[in-house]
């Protein structure tokens, strides 16, 4: 993929990380062009970002869109833009200006009315029925403190749905599965393991030792909860087009592409996670997670938005400017905690637009 992109991959790195607000039109246009080239090489149509197709009945009026999800929707890191603060007060959900709902809010302002209730740390339960206590940028796993923590609770995200909602996007499942728990455990266990041959994390989460739920158990629970969530969304917004948004390519096909260790270079990627565990996280966690979402979407007549193919070659171990997901830290030294940057969100925005333009929703 990098060879295909060449210069545009480097150009896409301009103003991607740590943006303090909305980009100048010229910079944003170049970013759109660069990311479109990458997506086009994966045979996706990108023109929809500019002019997404709408049903004939909706073209004369604003379409009500509710965006739900976790950090892979909300943003939640400096590399995904400045935090969007409503009314001058942070709510701890950490939605950022470079996240795909906010990018599309600006580009679709004349036709979509966005209600963005995505929230960092959200689980499927927080979408369907349980109030969430947002964490902002607090991270117990990595000892990161947020000066405004704790935050008041927020309602379950589905509370934003109404019978006249026209479009629902939902990107959720990673926290229900325990994705960051896996990453943290792999970092910790990797510190005392051979980085080239050991797979302590994979063994821990496949053996069921000491009552730890296995990855197989967790995927089964995820499938049940995800299916129930889609049914609940359908009931709450019966006329809406529903898009189930998957997760991007986070780990490289070849773990040798990652720097391993407690070094600045290692923290740009996945720290002390061993290379066999990196392969396990890709093949046994992220890819099956997307598989569950795709399967449940098909069962419940919902469109699955697959972000994975376009992101191949843009994982967290790519050089800055070619990566669409950050590792534990970004290149400025800010905590990123394995989340998409502005380029990754822009790619998601283009892909979502392409799905709508193709009439798949």
C-alpha cells in the first residue's frame, strides 16, 4: 500500500496530528485527496464524501443522523483533533473535531442534522440501556490522569434515537470484548517474555486459566449483545438506515514492522507486546471482532461498513503520515492508547459516504 501511495502518503501527514481546530480548506482538500487515493486502491468509491446520495424523499429536508459508538467514533486523542466542547463544559466523552462524525457534520451541514452521542469508553450496554460514567482522558491501565475527572454520568446513547431518525451509525464492540484489557495485559506480560518467540498474552486469554474469560467466550457474548442492540435500534428508529461500523486495521500483517520495547520508538507502536502476541491481537481479536459485527449486521438486515480493507498498510506501525491508527503514544509524545488519528477518521468518513452513495444503506 505504501508503494502504491508514494508521495500522497507522505503528503497526508500534513496537519494530521494535534490539530487545534478545523483545518484550512486547502489542507483538508489535500487530505481528502490523499486518503481517497488509498481507499481507491482498495477498490472503494470515495466521491461520496462530497455528495452522498439521499433518498428522493429526503433531499428536500434535513436528514436526522444519530452517531453512536466508542473512541473509534468519538476520537478521544489529540491526534484526532481538538476536543469539541458544548457550552464550555467538558462531559468526559472526548469527542474531537477530527473524528468522522464531526468531519461529516461539516461536509454534510446542508443536508444532515447530526446528533453525536459517541463516547470514549462506551460499551454495548452504554449504547442500549446503561448510563455511562465518562472517563475523559483518564486511563487507569496506563496511569494517565484527567484534571476534570470524575465526570457526571451521561444517558445511554440510544436515548438520542427517535421514531423520525433517518440515519444511525454505530461503532461499538471493542470495549465489550475487552480490547484495551488485552493490549494492557500484552504490554505487561511482554516485559518478561522473549519478544520474538513468546506469546504469553495469547496463552493467557485462550487457556481460561484462573477463571479468565477466553477470547472465544468473549466473542460469543459480544455476538449476543450486538444482535440484541441492533434489534433495539430497529425498534427505536424503525424508519432509519442503520450502518454498523467496523474497526480499522490496527496491527500489521507482519509483526516485524513494529518496534518492540520500552523505548520512544516502541511506545509509538505497542510497547513491550511480543511479536507473536501482535499477530494474535490481529488474527484472534480485531479480525474476529469485525467478523462478529459483519455477521450480526447480516442477520439483522443492517449494512456493515468495513473499514478494514482500506486501512491495510496504514496500521499503527507505519511511519508517521502513513499511519491511520496511533500506538500507545503519538509522535508528539501524547498518549494515544491505540486509537485512530485524523487520517483514520477521514478514511472512515469517506468509506461511510461511499456506502451511502452506493445505496447500500
